[in-house]
C-alpha cells in the first residue's frame, strides 16, 4: 500500500513537529480525495496511522514521550499517482506554508503482523501491548520483525479518551 508519510521525534501531545505532520498528512490526503472525486473516483480518507520506536525501548514503558520517534502516515488508494500527490502538496502548501522536510509518498509493506484492538486512552495501551508481545507472540512461535504500528480509528478531538479505538499492530516473522 502507498502512504503519505512524515517522520519526527518527540511527545505527540506537545511537539510542534507532530502537530505539523498531522496537519500536512490530512491536508494532502483531503486534497488527493477531492482531486480523485473530480476524476469520478470518490473514497473516504483512511485513518491516521503511526509507526513508533525509541533508541531505548524503556522510553515507552517509562512514558518518556520526548524520546519517541515516529512516522505518521495516511494510506492513499492504488489509483493515486505521483503527479496527483505533487499537485496535492502544492495545494496544501498554499494553506500551510512549507512542507515538512520528510513529507513523502511511498509504499509500506509490513508483511505478516499480529494485532489487537485497544479501546481506551492512548496512555492505557500498555496492558494490551504487553499481552500482544509477551503472551501472543511468544505462545505462537513468532518474533518481532519491524516497528510498532498503531491505527487510530477514532478522532481524539471528538471522542472521550476512554472510548478511543486503536489497532495495535506488530509485524512478526516465524521463528
């Protein structure tokens, strides 16, 4: 699948780079949607997704969010071409100014993965992540094989924290 992506580092609740990344991802994604609609192809903009990592994984359990690295991304349909993406970036730049340096349109192939649906606050994901990593992956003879991946099914601006729905995903390979 192809995604519009932006990389960054820092606390997603406070880092200006995170806010800018999300604004750009939605700006470009909606510009792509409206360009496709003009061609007779309509689609719903998919949810925001994130790949997360840290130089030291203890930063996650310690909730040291300033040490987190991320790639935020939104999928685009297969028919979206590079030229459509370039036009969408130019249109979004008229509203938001210069794009983030890491803004790009590229494929993402995760391969085999396991996932669990978490309902609740992002800060309460740890038990579900632990079950996924320490129980399910181990029990099924799998090994982690990529970055922690989250798919945000709820809009945090409109949903109570306790009702947020997030798919927690981990790419794996067989032992």
